[in-house]
C-alpha cells in the first residue's frame, strides 16, 4: 500500500465485503509500516489498537479507522465497534466549538 489514502480504500472495500479480518490486517500493516517485526494477535476481550503505542495509532488515517468501525457495525460486532469508538474518542483531540460561550 503506497500511502494512507490507498490503505483507507482497501480497509473500506474489505469492510464493505464483510472481510473484517483482512480489514484489520490492513490497519495493522499501516500501523507497522516501518516496523519489520509485526506480531500482533488478538486475544479474547483485548483488541489490537490498545496494545500499541499512540505513535502507531497516528500512522493510520482517521478514514481507515472509520471504515473499520463501519465494518464492525455492519458485521454486527458491536463489542469491537464500541471499543474502537471509545478508543478513537479518547485519543483524538476535540476541535469543536460546541460548549464555548461567544463573546457579546
């Protein structure tokens, strides 16, 4: 995969076709783009995105994470979807003006 944009397309296509394992593997490959030893395995109740440092998370564009999240929801894997959504919300800085008071 040449870059994050193309990787996001691959994740989205795999998720739309119902191949969640391949979508996860693509995201893992994107996380470990410059790392030669990538031995990430999922354990019961534990997800690959929580095992890696934040620097690996930032290598994957938000479009790929969103496509993976959509794939989980489409496949009915709500536990994974909920965990990933919570992780994304906790690691992504909010850039919203909601809740800010305007000066009058």
